[in-house]
């Protein structure tokens, strides 16, 4: 797993360019990428032109077959019932544009998680108490995120 800086660095476009350059230098030394995961929030009200430009720039430097390894991961997804939420139609519209229409965005390469169960475990460790109903909700959140994590690993391994 290679974790890279996200797009839209608070230090500005020059820093984004440097981040992209470092990422490309690193991955161009690899012989294979099993997956390229884009982490998104499911409740975006818009995906800006900058995100689209970064995707195009990234994939213009990679072998075209790398597009087959794209995975979309949505974090904080409990608020949208573990779906891509409002971000899905925005992403579909962006990917349908002429230069990106061969990017796949479907259930098979889309995964939704939430880390609230981790926060719950940290809270328990700090002796914060919860009702039975709250515990049940956190356990369900954990189960759902584990299932999605396993589905992600299975998808990458096939």
C-alpha cells in the first residue's frame, strides 16, 4: 500500500504538482500496481475541475491498462447508509466526459466504509459509556465495514 498526499493540498497548486511528480516518480519504478484507490467522501456537493485534472494527469503518465485497477473508496459512509451518496452522480458525470469515459465506476470497484467503530473502541478504552442501542449501532457499523474491507481485498486479489 502506497499512501500518497491527496489532491488539493492547502499549500497550493505548486505543492500539488510536486506531490503528483513524487507519486509518479515512485510508481513508475514499479512493475505492477494491483490497485489504485481514490478515497472520497460520499456527501460531496461538487467535484471540482481540479480533481478531474489530477485524474487525467495521473493516468496520462501510466500504462492505459492501469485504468482497469481503479477503485473508489468512500469513507465516512455510514451517514449515507454505506453508499457513495451524493458523490456518485457527480463522479459518474465527471467520468462520462469525453477524455475519461473508459474509467469504470460500478458496484464491483466501489467500496464504502466508516471508521466510527474505531472511534467507539477508543472511547470504550477511555471509559466512556454507551447505551445498548448505541453499542449495537457501532457493532453493525463494524460488521459492515469489515465486509466491505474483505470485499475490497477479494477484488484486488482476483
